[in-house]
């Protein structure tokens, strides 16, 4: 059972001031999202997470480069599920490192990374800002914030990206975009925009719905040409976007600008390769066939240390459920582009065990059924199921017993922060955010006083 420190404050006590301004979506879908409590980690756990997360990030980048350079388009389109319209830009050799969030289970099997959001991770203001606010309200110097350096990591990442793009001839203001009316996405985007400004760059915000594109020419906002774009909008959605009035394929036109060197995108298009959950099965397949890679490309892909990292921190993941069904091992079926638990099923060899609890945000039953069908009808990968650690938190609706999923941000290749969420066995958009905190080791005198 994970230790949780419940703060002696109500939700309103915490979120009526600065915390509520930083996280205006502290309530979502008519219920509490952020709770006034701390998820307690030991210094040793956080250090292992840091080392492991950075090592996994490096492996993701290495496999991404291998796929870009050695695998045919047919592999990207079918086993990875990449839309053909994204493939040319996804092969572009852009700098590695970006804004990503891995999801980890800490349990009986040790630390296990179960997936990686490499395209459009959210939860950034919660970790970078709210975590330290909550710890600051404890008046207890024994706590430290594991996400304390997240702002600096974000600034470094933008400097790295924008130096690279400047070398390609792409300079000028950086435009940040998301759906303007989506409070969570806009807040996450605005937070990154301010860090980019603090890094020394001119920035603008443009709601996604106000962007205009002239195919083959440029992307515009209110007549201003955009050369550098951060977008909190998934690429698998973007590539299918079409203006029904002008009949312009908006997504295809934008990706063409990227491919032709007229637009610098952040995260870069290559991140869509790693966002596909098929990528996890590709890593495991390459791991199991590591000794055969010299026959294919002339070198061994993974060294001994990388093989150890994969075996220790990743889980067997396949393009078929057969290995688990034959051995009667419980497993998870995950849709390639599933988000917030959508399209995820927990199974054993006989039946479905659990699915995500997903909310309908607009009371439109037909639309809700369409969203469900979108995720359920996608191709899937199959991953070994490992038990999640339980945690009990106090909410406005009373005591809640759930399961802990620990998000770990890796930004620019470096550990940046943590996003603990407590929810059901499939973590969906109804999970609670419960900030991470590290209890610092006490000296003998402090420990004696604490126990007295």
C-alpha cells in the first residue's frame, strides 16, 4: 500500500488562491481532480525512477532512429499503424529529446514502464507548479519536490529545439496552439509558452481553430506567418483534418510544410513513431532478436546494458495475444492510439477483467458511442499485466481506494518530474491527481522528535 499524506486543508482552502489560478481544471467533469494530499516516495525510489526513465528514453530514441533509417514504409504503416501521410515527415532526422511522459507501475515486480506519451503529454502544470505549492503548505521541511527542476528542463528543451531549427533557417516568434476552449489543454500550452518566453524567445498564442493554411505556402494566424509551432494536438488527429468549406486537407498541407522545411514543429513529427503503442511491441521484438540484428543492418542494436534495462523495466509486448493465451498469463490489450485509458482492456485467458472508466463530457450519447468505437476498433498490442500498487486517498466524496500510476516526465532526455494519479485498474480520465513528494531522510535527533 502506497503511503499518502493527507493535508489538513479542504479543497477550497487550497484552490481558492494561487493553486486554483495555476490549475483552473482542479475540478473536471463535475468532480474533484486534484486532491489536497501528497503521494509519498522514498529518495531511493525517485533515484531509481530517474535513472531508469532516462535509460528508457534513450532506448526509445535509439529504436526510433533504427526504424527511421532501416525499416521500410510498410513497417511504419502496418505494424506501427502510422498514417501514410505522416511517414515522409516522420522519417526526418530531427534532434532527439522532447517533452515526454512515461507511465510507471511500482509493485511486486519492481518498477515497470507500461507506456510512453511522446507526442502530446499533459499534466505539466500540476507537476511543475502545483506540486511545490502543496508541499509549501505543509510547513514541514522534511518534504522535497521531485519536480523542482521541471521548469529548467522545459527551458533547456526549447533552447535545444530552437537552436536546431535556426540552423535549418527557421527563426522568429514561436507560436503555441491548442483548442482555445479546452481549459486543460490551453493551460498546459500556456505554461510551456511562458517557459519558452523565459528562455529568451518571442512567443504567441493562437487557438487551433484560428489557424489558417495556404497549401505549399505557409501557416498563418491573423495574417502573421508561422515558422515555428508548438501544438498540443495529436498528429493522428491532425493528419485527417479537412476544411469542409474550402475542401483543403489541412493536416496534409501542414505536414507538407514541415517536410519541405518551411515549418518547425514541436514535438517533431518523428515522435509519432514512438507514440504508437505498436512501438512498444517493436522494442520487445528487437530485444528478443537482438543477436539477429547484425544480419539485417550490420551491427548489434542493443548493448549489454541496454538489454538489461529492457528486461528489467519494460514488459513483454506483442502484436498478437497468442503468447499470453498459450501460457494463461494475464495481459492487457491496448489500442494503438488509446488515450486516458480508452481502448484498453485487462484480460486473462478466459475473459475481460476490467476496462477504463470514461466520462461523457457533452451528454451526447451518439458522440460518446462514436468516440468509444474509434478507440475500440483500432489495432491493438498485447502486454503482460502486472499488479498495480493500491493507495487510499481522501476526496470530497469520502475515502477512495484506488491504484497508483506514476507518470514520469523526461524532457530533453533528462528526468524532469512526476505525475502520480490514483484511479481504477485502468487509469482513465476520472483518476485523481495526488502530488508527488519525497520524505527526506531524518537525522537521529529529528527522527526521535518525530516519533515522540
